């Protein structure tokens, strides 16, 4: 992919946001995750797409991955047969996706990887429409979640699917986590353990205690990888550091897209807990 001026400007803006504590460097976390990537994690990602989209494969379909992160789900979609377009605002996330493309589909014209922002209407306008628009756990990290939710809508082809995941609004707990995330990103890197340590214990103490009482303290840490193929530790760092941070109730997301001509086809909620609610909407044919 050629590097053009808008990408250079974007990367400069991103680095300034990270340096000032306004943004978590998701791509740095993902680059470490790629060291752990194996076939089992790729297969888990493929199964996640099959399950939520209700398909066995994506042959003949176009798929856009908004905020591609590690590139894992772009890779999964491509292996399932889709024509894939991936983009990310974070330069290191872009690099991760390019690396997976190089490893598995080098030179493949059916998988395009670009640097871009979901908050850039001019960039989005030139992309066209897609059978499947996918953005998992991304739009709530833009700093303008509702604008981002609006911006992805024109990318969905008539009768196409929109698969998004948005942090669940827990009320007071969500506001407390917002404070933690701000503190983490504003700390000097060498002192972030002061925030990360207590946050890790708040997330994991029940499972560690349960394992200890069973005579296997790390039983639940080693038993399985975190959801969607991420390692448990990378998942914790991603959660604690993930800022900007916005949330929404399932009802708010449903109403937002229902008013714009979408029908909800699948929903997975966190039942009031932290994490992402997952939505698959179908765009009504005009």
C-alpha cells in the first residue's frame, strides 16, 4: 500500500494523542498478541464469525473490517472466502494487519489493508458498500462513538449485515472504569503497573481464588484463551488501557439502527456485566 499525505497526518495526530494520554496505543498491544497467534486462535475467530453471522462461509461476499486491530478477524473473513477491506486509525494496528496479510495472503488483491479513520467522512465516501460491515469493540474507542455509529451505516449494502460490538453501559461501574482508564493513560509508562495491578486483581481475584481453593491457582488462567482469540493478559491490558471509552445500553443501540432502517437479527448481551454487547443488524432493502 502506498503511503500518502493523509496517512502521514493521521499518524502524527495519533502519536500526539497517545503522548498526551488521550488515547491508548492499541496497536502496541496487538503487536505483542501476534507473537501468540496460532492456528487454534484463527479457527476460533472463524467460528465466531460463522456463529454470529449465521453462515458456513463468506464466499462471494465483501467484508470491511473497521478498526482491524491485530488483523485476526480480517484474516478469518478472508479464509472464509470474503473479499476483505481492512483499515485502522492506529499505525501499529495497521502494521499488524499488514503483517498478517503478508504471512497468509501476500500479494492477494482480494484483501486490501489501509490506514484510515471511521471519523473521516471523505475517506469513507470512497470505499463504496459492503455485504458485511464489521467493527468489533472499536467504535466506542473513537472519542465520538455516536458519530462513528452513524458513519458506518452508509457502508452497508442494501440487505447487507452490520456486525458491531459496543461496551455495555453498567452505570456507575462504567464511570469508575472510565476514571481508571484515564489514570492509566496519563501515567508515565514505567508507573502504569500502579493502575494495572489493582485493576487486574479486581477482574481476576474470584477466578484465582476459586482455582486456589481447588488446589490449582492458575487453573482458570491457563484453561482457555480469552474470548475471540486474545490472550488473557493482553485482554486485561486492552481493557484497562482502552481509552477513549464510551458505553451504550442494548436498547440505545437497537433504537439507533432501527430508526435508520435496520432489523436486528442476532444479539448477545453481557447481562449487565462489563464487556461488549454484540449486535448483527440487517439493512432493510430500499
